[in-house]
C-alpha cells in the first residue's frame, strides 16, 4: 500500500486526469446553460444541429474563457 502512495506514475496520472475531468464537467455545464438560454424549441427545425449553433457555442466558450 505504501508503494501506491509514493508512486510517481499514479501522481502524474492524477495530475493529468483530474484537470481534464474538471474541464469536461465545466464544458458540460456551460453547454446545458447555453442550450437553456439559446435553444430554439418552438420551431420545427433543430437549432442544435445547425452551423450557426456551432459558431455561437464556440464564441460563447471563448468569451467565458477570456473572462477567467
């Protein structure tokens, strides 16, 4: 058990995986909030599948990252 606590490989793996998992979680939360704010559920077309949605979502994420 002591070997696992002192393993540099596990420490490096955790230092890499934890930020990636946190980033995925943050992007998922932003995605859901963006859909709630800008989602077009009244019309017959699916706004989520359009190119305009992809562009607006990209700029939304970039804007949020610049504010950090």
